């Protein structure tokens, strides 16, 4: 089985970014800059933000972090976002989710200028993606696409099943696969005969967050599995399908698969870094 090594591929992408940023610095240019906004003290969110800051700085890009208390008002947060929108030195803005319940997430995401939307989740950017003319792409779906492309996985004419329909992963991934000329079926919690749908697929993308959602025998022989989920079972981190328990059976059955961990996760961070650089390029045009 071909292992779709997201960790290795992400490192290659980040190396290319670092080289371009180094060239900018050598030529006396302004450096790409990401603004990270965190509201509250959730340990997981703090860890994610610190990781993003560390990645950004390691590639030579500038990063500023705004850590606001959990009782921050919606208006205060929106004021900060407006200031970042207007700051010519800021190329990308990322508001770490989830945010406290007293703040409307949609209001916050839509307040970010779509031309500085590092996550690629603004409704304008999702609409442009749907039209096939993206300004910037969502990080995880684009990470999946780049992983398939770099390992030369054929998509045109193939039957793909995407399990999950969130605007974060499932829905954009289905659109991107369609734009690569795959025939896409999108499944979810109300889908009847999920196993039958997956057994007929050449490519299966799982993003449901349900450990053991599918067994190895539920996938077609020589299929490609992209397991996006990051779950926990008795053996530690696992996906919806890929785990320490199922790894051996998947290796014998499939043509290719992403490991968990080390598959889609590192690609998400790499594509965030790519988006910051891409927004910088557009900003400087």
C-alpha cells in the first residue's frame, strides 16, 4: 500500500515557502504576516494557536498573536478584526475556533476581510471556490487535494465518496474533487447504506469524527482512503477508519491511504502557511 505521507509532503511545501520568504527578505521586501486571534483559555485552542505561530516564525514570516479573555464582548472582538483588516502590514487573519458561546461565530468569520481570510472559510471565498475561481482555498480540503496530486492519485473519472458535509471539510472537499472531474457522492449521518456507497468508491474521504465508522472490508480493494478525522481509541490517536488495529488490514487491501496521525493534519498547517504567502502575493500586486 502506498502511504500518503502528509508529514513529508507538508515539510516539502513549507520548505518551498521558507525559500520564497528568504528571497523576499534578502531583497529587502516586507515579510508576509499572519495575525492570530484567540478568545479564552481552552488548552487545545491555545496549543493550536501556538503551533501556528511557531510554524509561521519558523518559515521566516511575521506573526502577531492577540489573546483575549473569555469574557471579551462581541463588539470588542469585531473592533479588533476591523483594525486588523485595515492594517496594511497584516496579510492573513485567523480567528481560532471555537469561540465563547456568547459571541456569534458567523458574525466574527464574516467580519474578516475575505482578502485576509487565512482559513479560506469566509462565505465570499467559499462562493468563489464554488464558481471555480478561488481567491484562497480552505486549508484542510486543499491539503487533501495537494496530497492526492503529489502522489499522482488519479481523480478524473473516478468515483469518490466524501463522508461528512461540514463547511470546514466535507462540503469544500466534495467541490474540489468535482472540479478535478471526479464523480462525487457526499454522505452523512442520514445516508442509507453507507457501506454500500463506500464499497463502490475509488476514493473515500472520511471526515465524520466517528472511530470505527468503516471497517477495512467496507472499502473496495485497491481503493484510496483519505482519513481526515482525529479521534481517540484505546490505542491512542485514530481516524474514522485508520487505527493501530486496522492498519495492517488496510495495508493489505488498499492502493493508498493517509496514516493517522501524520496524514491530513500536517497538510492543514502547511496549507495555512501557503495561504498566508498567497494572500501576501495578492496584497502586494
